[in-house]
């Protein structure tokens, strides 16, 4: 086997992922253990539980990825692992495992920035040249950046409070959507998208966030608060217990999704204009890449398409499985770094994780 091989390991939040990839981006083997079902039941991620589940699963997940790719550790060229940003207790498990793995097998170690990995995954699927605009929206992230190189990002905006997926998850919990027959296995955002299909998006005209802030930052906590107050009001009017509202849940879902989508679209539009005005995007095939769990929302995608059509950008949304956390995106970032010889550490070097690292 002549191509260099990278093992990628991801444990920054609630997915334990591993993948082996060759230098051309071909996935030889992968494995993913999701904790989402557990966290759905506990009503959110409890870091100590996430840590425990990573600890229980990481050995098996890495072994599965290696076995599925039919290679031995000695054949690897490097191990790439998420070290920032994320939950400290979760990052710690992946890093501890990886450092002992590279020491044992005497392999170089490539520390990976989780957001950079999200932003670059699209390049594994098709040749997207730098610079391009990237929007990351998930349960833990919300940012707009200009990707100028594999380790060169211009941060244009980020959330000032919480991420859109987090807001939708909290509203879904407040509405007890997990007890809803059509939503019991869905994440909060998925449940809201499903119910919104049968709702009136203009029924509750929530105030758009940050109307007077002319930048590319996001805010979703105020919107969540407006939605929660509407739910409380409706519960009082109908004389029902908290979390048992039935009558207008679809309209609430549709109105919230609409406000989230238009907020994301407005900030993205501003970021596009900012980059175009300054000649930061190429004149040929300027591209907006959208990734993260919330990017699988079809209504949000359609709203973004309006922005890209109006500004002459090409909209790229990688398939859902590459938008969410996994070992593949980490392995790919490792491959890109290996190719460019950037950020590769000897196995003797020790390194710490960094929960709050900016892009
Ligand atoms: O990327 P991801 O799997 O994990 C991280 O947050 O890093 O994203 C999960 C988040 C959750 O908040 C979930 O509710 C949201 O993405 N999500 C969605 C949809 N699918 C997942 N939000 C809106 N619409 C969807 N279809
Ligand atoms: Zn992520």
C-alpha cells in the first residue's frame, strides 16, 4: 500500500468516532458511537455521562475502524484527534487514548481543531478551492468564516449566546416533543422541522434577533425566550399543564424555524456582501459551504439558497452524515495537514486539550 494512511479520532461532544482514510480521501473503515439517545432521555448533555460513555466506547470504536479497514497500526502514517474546542471531559478521553496509542505505536500525532475540520470536510467530497465562505450551524456551533487555507480562517461572526440547534432542542424539550408520537426518536431540531411542515410560520411573529446590530454575529437565546413565553401564555389560556400543549405546537414550530432561518440567512447575506465588497471571494465559482446538524434542515437550506442565488454564490451542503460529528472529518483534516506538512507532532511531544479555542 503506497498511499499514506491517517486514523482520525473524534470525542469533542457526544459522538465517539474513528475512521481510517488514505491520502486521497478514501474512507477505508469507520465506526461511530452516538450518545444522542442517552442525552435525549436526560434532557441534555451531562458532561460526566458523556465522558463515561466515551471512555466505555473509544477502544471498541477505534478497533472497529481499524479492523474494517484491514490495516495494522504499524501501517498508519499518523493519528489525528480533535483537541479543541469542545467539552473538556469529552476531549480529554480522545486525547488520552490517542496519546497512549501514538506512543505505543510510535506514530506522529496531528492535533485537530473541530471547527476547522467541519469547515473543510466538503473538500473530501469535491474540489472546493480556497477561499470559500463557510457557515457552521449545529447544537454546539454557530459561526460564519472565510476559509482561506487549511489553517487560515477569518472569523466573520459567531453566536453571542447559544447555537440554533441548542435553542431548538430546548424548545422541543419545553414542549415535551419526545412524547409526541411522530417525534419520539428525533432530535429537537428534527422534531421542529417535522411539525413545522403542518404549521403556519406567520402565526407567531417572533421578533428577529439582533435587528439593530449590523454585523455577522448570531443570537438565539432571546428568540428561545420569546418562544417559551408564547408557550407559557398558550398553556395558561388553554388551562393545560406545562409541556402538554397540543393545539398550536405546529404553528410554534413553524414560526420558530422561520425566524431561525431568516436570522441565519440575514447574517449570511451580510457576510457575503462583506466578502464581495472587499474582493475576498474568487470571481469564478464563489462558494458558500454549509455544515453542522442544523444544515440538514430543508427549510433553512431553501432560505440560504435564496441568498446564494441573489448574490451569485454556489451553495454546497454536504450530505447530513458528513455535516455532523464523526471520525471521518477528523481523518480528512489529518490528511490535509499531512499533505501540507502542517501541525504534525512527534509522538514524544505532549499536548493539552483546549475547550474554548477560537477559530
Ligand atoms: O452537528 P450535530 O450532530 O452535533 C453538534 O451539535 O455538534 O448537530 C446536532 C444539532 C442538534 O441541536 C439538533 O437538534 C440539530 O443539530 N438538528 C437540526 C436538524 N437535524 C439536527 N436542527 C434543525 N433541523 C434539522 N433537521
Ligand atoms: Zn461539531
